C-alpha cells in the first residue's frame, strides 16, 4: 500500500506525542504525588507484569502489519485471534500474580484488578498493528484519546475520590478502553472482511518465528521482576519508574518514523529512510538535551522524593535515543525482507532471512542486558547501598549494553542499503542543542527556586522550556536548509490533507 504518507503520519504522530507529554506528565505527577514510594514501586511492577504476558502478540500483530501493508484483508481475523490469545495471557498473569504476591508480600487484590488490562492491551496492540499497515497516523488518534481521557479520570479517581493505587488502575483501565473503542471505530474499514482460517493457519505455522521474535521482549522485561525479587525493594522500582517517566519523552521522536516501515515494505525506496532519519534526529537530539538539563526539575515536579535520581534520568534519556536509533535501523533491515511474500517459503529460507536475523540481534542484546544486571545484583549489590545509586548502575548497564547494537545496525543499513547518514546535519542539531542547553543551565541557576508546591513550580519551569525550544528551533531554522524544508513540508502536508 504505497499510499502511506510517511511525512504526514510522522508529523501527526509527533504532534500527538507533544500533547502526550503534557497530559502524560500531568497524570504521572498525580500518581507520583499521591502514591507513596511502596505503592508507586508496585505500580511499576504491575506495568512490567502486564507487558510480560503480552509477548505472544507478534504471532498475530507482526504479520498483520506486513500483510495489510501489501493489501491483504486480515483485520477481522487478526482481531478475533488476538482476543483468544488474551485468555491465555490472563491465565499466565494470574499465576505470576500469586507468585509475586507471596514472594514480595504485596496486595494480591491490587494485582488481580490489574489483570483487566490484559485483554484491553491485546486489543489495543492488534488494532495498532492494523492501523500501522494502512494509515499509521490512526495510531496517534488512538493515543490522543488515551492521553486526554487519562488526566480527568486520574483527577476523579486519584484526587477527588482518593482510591490510591486502585484509583490509578481504574483510570488506566478506563482510558485504555476509550482508546480501544476509538481505534476500533476508525479502523473499521479493515475489519469488515469475514473471518478466514487460512490466515490463522499461516500465523500458527509461522508461530515458531514470531515467538522467537518476541523472546527478546520476554527476557528484556525480566529486569524489573529480577530487581524486585533480589533486592526486595519497591523503593528502587519507584526510582526506576519515576526516572523512566521523566526521560521517556525522548523516545517520542521515534513517532516521526511511524509510517516508514509499511512504506519501505511497499516501495523499498531508501530516500524515505534518509528523510525520516534526518527528521527524527531533528527532534530527538534536543529532547535528549532537555532530559539532561531538566532532569532535576522534572523529578522535583513529579515528587521531590525522587530528586536524587537526576543522573538516572540523564542516562535513561541517552538510552532512549539509542533505542530510537536501534529500532529505526533494525526496522529498515526487516522491511526490505521479501521472504514472507511466498506463503510456501521453507524453514531454511526464513532462517537465512533478516526476519530471523534481526530478532536474533534483539535477543542477544536482551540476554546480555538482563544477564549483566543479574550478575551485578547477585555479586556486587549490597543491601546497604542507596536505592538511587543502585538504580543508577542499573541504568548505566542498560545504556552500555545496548549502544553497540545500535552502532551495528547503523553500519549494516549503510552497507546493505546504502542509506546515507546525515552527519553534517546531525552535527548542526547537536551543536545548537549544546548551545541551548548551556544557556538554559546558566539561566536556571538564578531562576529556579524549587518550591515544594507544583503550582508554584510550574510558572518557573514552563517559561524555561519554551525559551529553550525557541532558541533551538530559531537557530536551526536560520542556519539549516533542511530545517526550513521541514517547516515548509509541515505547512504543505497540512494544506494537502
């Protein structure tokens, strides 16, 4: 389906993520300021457990995007099959919940309420994969309904009706349900074709490959569980959760490329990859700078209790950039693979394809990361260590293990597909980001007073953020031709809509 509009869907995606930064931050502030360290740590663990049992999704979601991008009507079959899989996910989650509750002496009732998120997560993810195949921007529409509904629901169930962590769960369950309904409505044109067993047979026949693909996620998501079981510390998880929340906006730059994967599958034209890379870096680099400069203010805004985690935010911000680039390069390598066009392709053909080799890289990376974290916690960690120091080392392990894989992906993309890496342009973005960051640091030293009340702190931090953005966008517009072209393309895409 070559009619996928990469620029339009990317800009829509990034615009939505900017909205998500605001609404998501409000919700996270509500959560971190209303939950104590133990409950917030439990909330972080719940998120890990829910994502852990959804790792079988690629059996359906992976092929759904690829098949829809090539014009096959698999939506209805994919939706029904994913619903069936969610039943198994609930069973596995229940077993894990009993084990975690016993091992960590946590509230089983809270863990079981969270099980409602599992079928909703399955449905949202399959609907996202359907949208990704024909109109990637629809994913953003679903996200904006989730983010905008989450904040008022959070105010209701966490502040006005102080239900604590149960209120947080109710909020997320309802917001995700609204998102699911929205995605179903806007993607209904791809869900009207009847249920076809031939697609299920293909997905099940290829399940060995998709399960292999999801194996890295299964292993990667063990990090939170391993940390909690070894350290018995929900406080450490709270620091990890808060720092991740304060730095994750860097990963939003990846939404600029959300239309690239189906476009490359359909056309294979490398200029789309080069353009998407340049535009992703235009936003990703200053966001990394912001995660470093505003690390302490961001944690203070979430809750002054997490202020010692500033360096964790900085490391995780850099890690988010690495993750964006790794996903970008690995996605290009996979999108050029054509072996799955032949529905009778043999195991040997798949084994030698990039559809197998790329997941192998992800798997090696996850094993290396979780293995290194486990060795550190078993051999070097001491119960007397401060939670913030322990989590800082955790973040450093993640960054140092994953960076070489990003570099390898970049080398392979250049070697195999001759995709040009815009070093000169990225150097400009980096230089302006450094300059902007230095100015903001100097100004903030005499500007920020860190009052405990968030309502007193927001008037201090918001002007600084706007000022920093104005410096970056203003200078890059003046000195960089590709930036001027980007702004013109934004206007053109809006007009052409």
